[in-house]
C-alpha cells in the first residue's frame, strides 16, 4: 500500500486547482487528466521530426530520446500548497516529462530530457520559488526491494506453510514472506543486495519441499526466445553483444543447452521483433528465433501433480483390490476360502502371505510420498498430515507383519492381519488428494480466464513516409511493441492497450470491466487489450504492452489478492501448531484405554469380534483416531473461499485485494461517499454565467480560462472547455504570470494587466475581496439547485459567478436506499460548498453531510467514525480521496482509478457504477458466510469424527469405524471443504441491482 506521506503530499481537493501531482496511468485506460508533454514543442531537429504534444500521432520510436531521473532534496516546504507550487514551477520548464513532490520527506523527483534542460536549471527554478534545493546524486532507478514468487510443491496443510514461512523469514534480507496453501505459492519481499532469488529457492528446498522459481521480481519486461541453429561460443558472444548494444536492453542471458535466450528490456525503447531481427541477422544468418513456448506456469505444475496422484492411485488399486478381496470377500466363498486358509509354514496361511506380498508395494513404493513428507516435517520440528498417515499405516502394516511372523514360527498362534487397513487407507487418501487438487484447480479459474482473453495473433500495419498503409501481416500478439498500429477486424479481440487512430466501432468491454453495454469507439478513444470489437474496423496504436497492459495489471492484482491471507486464517494457523501432536496423543490414549479396559474386564468379552483379540480391537480404535483427524480441511477453509471470491469479483468488475479486504468489507456498516465523480458523473459542465460588471462575455472567459489553463481539476477543465466556444480554433490564451494554486480554494494568476482570482467564497474573503449582497444571493440560488458557484474577481473586485453542474449518476438514490436496507449508514464528505453538498445529499437521500473538507479532513472524518465503533468504507475516485481511502477500514476506488487508487484502495471498482459498491459488500458477506460454513464443517467433522473413531458409540450401538473407512472420511473432508468454496462460483449479485440497471437503460 502506498505510504501516507506520498499520498498526502501528492493530492489535494481544491475545486479549481490541480488535484494531481503525478500523471495517472489509468487501469482501464480512461484518461481523466491530460498527460504530461513528452517533449517541448520544437527545440531540436529530433523533436521536429516527430509529432508535437497534443497530436494523436506519437513520435516515431527511433526518434524518442532517453529521459533521466533526478532526485532533489527540497528544504522549507510546510504543506501541500508548498509542494504544489514547487511542482507547478518545475512542470512549466521546457523538457520536463514529469515531476512529483513528497512534502513530508522533503524530496522532489523529476523526469526530464537532458537535451533540453539540465539538473542545475531545475535546481535554480526550485530555489526561485523560495525553497532550498540540492541534487541527490544517487538516482532512484534501482528497485531496492523486489517481490519473488515461488511454486512450492508437496505442501499438505497449514503446518507445512508455517514451516516454509518461518524458514524464509529467518533469512537475512527477507522483509516479508507469504505462503498460500491453496495456490501452493510463496511470495517473498526481499533485498537483492543481501540475498538472491536462487538462494530463496534453496532455503525452501532445505525445508524439504520442492520449489520452482516463477519470477525473481527483477524483470517485469522480460521475454524468452527459442533459437533453432548451432549456438557455439562465437555465435553466443555475437548474439549477446548485438542484443546488449540495442537501446533499452537491460540484460541478456543465453542458455545453449535449452537453446533459450532471455532478454530484459524497456518496452518504450525497444521490443521483441527487434530482438528476433538481431538474432537472425547475427552468425551468418543461420539462426532462427521464435518466442519460447510458455511453460504454463501454475497450470502446468497443477496438471503434473494431478497426473502423479492419479497414477499413484491407479497403481495402489492394482494391489489394494486383491488385498480387499482376499480379506473381506473371498472369506465368504467356501471353495476360495478353503484355498486361502491352507497353511504354508506352521500357522501362516496362503491368504496372509498374499496380502503381505500385495500390500508391501502400496506401503513403501506407492506410499513413499507420505514417508518423505513426514521426514521433512519432523526434521524441522513440525508435524503434518503425512505424519498421521505414516503412523497409522505403519502401525497397521508392522503389527500385521509381526502377526504373520508369529504365525510362521508357531504351531498354535492364531493371529489376524490388518494389511487391508494400510493399503486401503493409502488408496483412499490418494483418491482424496487427487479429487482435492482437481477441485483446487477450479478455484483459480478466474485467472486462467483472464489470461485467455489476450488473442494469440494480431494484424500489424506498416506505413510509408506519407502515412499510407503499405503492408499488413499477422504476427504473434506477444511481438507487439509500443507505437505499433494494429488492425482490429469486426468480431476480433483487441490485441493491445492503445488508442484508435482510424475507424469507428462498438467494443464489448464486459470481460474486463464487467460493463455489459457496448462502448462506442472512434478516433482518439482508448481501447483495452482483450476486449472484443463488435461491428467496425479499427486501427489501434499500441501504448501499453506486455506486463504494462491493463489485463496484466488485473491478473497481477488478482494473483496478489489470492496470496493474501484473511485475518480469520490465523485461527486455523494457531490450531495447526498443536493439532497433529494432540491427535497422536489422543490415538495413543484411545488404544491404551481400550487395552486396559480389556485387561481389567472393563467390558464383556462378547464385545470383541471373533476375528480379533482385545489388543487388536484397541489397536484398530487407535489407528482410526489417528487417520480420521484432518488438519487439511481447516487449512483450506479460508484460502479456497478467498480465491473463488476474488475471482468471482474480478469477473463482476470488482477487484478485491485479498482476504483482509474481504473480511473487512463484510463488516462494513458505514460508507463515506465523495461527491464529485462518485455520487455524480464527474463530468461537470458550465450551465450559466452571471456577470456583475459591464464587460463582454468573451473577454470575461478569456481571462478566466487563461488562469484555469494551468489546473487539471475537473471544474477547471469544464470552465476551459466552455470558454473555447467564445474563441477561434487557433487563438491562443493570454499570457499568464505568477500562477498560484491554493489547496481547497482555487487559483490566483496575473493575466495580461489584471490580477485574476477564481475560486470559492473562502478564497475571496482570505484575499480581502468583498462579496456583494447580489453575489451572495446568486451563490445561494446556485447552491439550492445543486450547482457549484465559482466566483471570479479581477483586480480585487467580484466581476462574475460561474454556475457548474455535475449531474448525479443514474440510480444513485436507489443505491443509497438499498444500502439503508442492508443496515449500512451513508455519509457524504466533499470539498464542495455546503449549499451544493446539502442539495446533492437531499436528492440522493443522505442525511449526514460534511462539506468544504480538504483531503486530510476527509481522513480525519473517517477516523472519527471509526472511533465511534463503526466499520467504515470510503468510496472515492482515488485522487483527492487517497488519504481517506488509506484511513478507512475498506477503501473503494471507483471508476477504475489511477495507479495511486490501486495502491491506496482495498477494492477497485472497474466500472463507474455505484451499484458495484453493493456488489462488493454483498460478495464479501457471501464469501465469509462460506468461510464460516467451511470452518463449521472442518471443526465439526473433527469434533464428531474423532470420538466416533475412538469408539464412543461402540458400547451402546456396537458401531466402530474401521481405519480404512476413517481414512476415506478424512480424505472426503478436504474435498468437501473445497467443493463448498467452489459453490461461490454460482454467485449472482442482488436481483434488485439488475432492476436498477434496467431502469438506468
């Protein structure tokens, strides 16, 4: 989660000033603010060769100049207004790509083009604003903390995950480790300067589990190529040096054995097609390169594990079925029974010898995995399910072995063997594990479906110097590079994130955003990779490819969510620490109690079955207790439900960041709504203008728009957009000097020879400007109509009032009503004035309103509500609301949010629909209802099953649970818990929401 220091310093909520200090990269590619210029207009031949800022055509890839990052310490900043003034001053310099100011840490990070401006000039500009500045020499390019992901095989219960987690956390350089049983993955935050990812794999393997590296976290933009041809030392050297000479290539690795070349690169400077061209043109052109076949990652390991368990189960059946027949079926068939009862040596019969021979491979070859699992667990001082199975089956097997050796050496011993117990027990457990892994695989179907959205191929267009299409060819979609133009045919999937350069159509975005309605697209509109083009041909210029795409971000978010543990999981973790030792103690106590009871005639001899003696009866009770207890069901109760719940949420356009967010969301009983962009559409428009002085309306808007041009706030954009109606297309705005943004109030600037102030009533009063009675009456009228009144003064005199309306979202009133019926209290907190806020609140049915609130005041209101005992959710657009999103128990970023929203919020609502707030809460409640049911089943199964296995019903009903049947019940418990979680896949949002959607249409 983003640090609060950064969030507070970078975002403010003034109505007419800039509200963002970081250019946002929208997850759903819906631009909310204009992007920073890539380069100054003109200035160099290179710049003149490409398109200027504002043109749709991006500059040619080869003309892109490299940027540099500089970090400055800035002394003297005391508030967000200081940070805003520093940032604005830097951004107005030529050659600045982007800038962000961290007030609390007194730093400014600047991305700039060194061909146009130097670090010294940037430092001078900061000092001109009135702060001390110094360049920090070390550039913040290297990521000091990386996130490594490992696939960990053979974990069976929470005891296994605890062992792996403890081993990883004990390693120097590891900050945090999360191990998930359901996904069989480990996510480790580590410092690469202290420890390597290879060493982390070794640490896991030292605990006794097989570990496979998924990603080191170093290279998000990395691609692997398969090379056909002879890779000798000379070719390897030439290919490596040629690739590393390309701009943007950060590193290469060549594996001559696998004929694999791995390249790490910056996607904005180069791409995979360039690498293939270099590889094939190197080494006398005898090499051929293609993208390395994907290993399938988690799914490949899952299928391999499923096949292993299935094969083991089949082999166990080959031996177990004859053992079962000879011990439980053939004994009732006279002819066969006589043959099996024939003695071989002394009292040793053919049947006993056959059962020994057949059960031995099951015990030691097929069941070998349980021995290795037990050894690994015990070696590290823990005990898991494998220990219970090994103890139970070995007890039955070796007692039976003792029995047949006694029979072979005695002419009077009449023993009974339990070979069928050990072999049938192993067979049933293998069947249970096979079914469990099959079911667990279905819990992660959401990620597989998301990854399948990307098309396999794309049609690449080639242009001539005049901008005409001269060629089109089909390529692998993974070969798409930034600034490529892709042709999208009707019915085809959009191959990459980008914007439309030609054509118009309707696109189905439901698979990404959950929005069922088709979205119209034309030149300049953005599209998302993986969505479906419905009826027209589109030419799309790729902007975000590979791991930067919206689809990749969503997949990463869902994967991280499924790794995150819910706090309720701690309950199972605590139980797992002492579960297995307790069960072993209970099993020994059970055997000892029944054995002593028989010795001291505690029960009648008639209770002992004719086929065994009192010792064997006691032993069977002890074994049954040992094998019926199941720690796996407890360990799977929470993670499987969280996996399915987060996956279902993603398919509904609700991205939930893991178990903690789910658990908090189901407790929510108070929701704080922002107004602009949350309850309203966030697309304000000027509805009226009232002039209080004699002046031409066009002149009035010339001054106002010039002052507001430097602001990125939605209200400022609405004013500028409206002002364009009064001027010619190529007409430039007047020159602006001394621009100042006042957080939460408005802006000041000198336009021409006039001092222009645009903002709210508070700003005017603070500036010593008198608000006339007439102006006050106009403001009151405006606010009563749920409109925002913006006051304009020139040379210390109020000259006009602009009324801006931001329409309510469809069904906002109904959503608030539905929340009230769910016993969830609604509150509105906004930076807008009291009049407009009260009018909007009255319209939607909200009674509790806080207006004229700055970002930090919103966060304080959230904390105040939490102190009163409420579980608070904050719903905002993720920009000015970031501090409150962080402070709330559950932060919900609406409208697909920016990168900061994704960092600050716990739940990201992909669509801008308020109904998704209800979907998020309802889904979390359903998911936690399922978790409770899972725990009830898992605990109830053990609480009821263990006493029955111990023989509590035997005195009254003569009912006992044979060990093999107890083992089958144990296996069934894990499968049933996973299947119970899978029922969440049938989740449907509340029917009332569907009615709202119909009404909205």
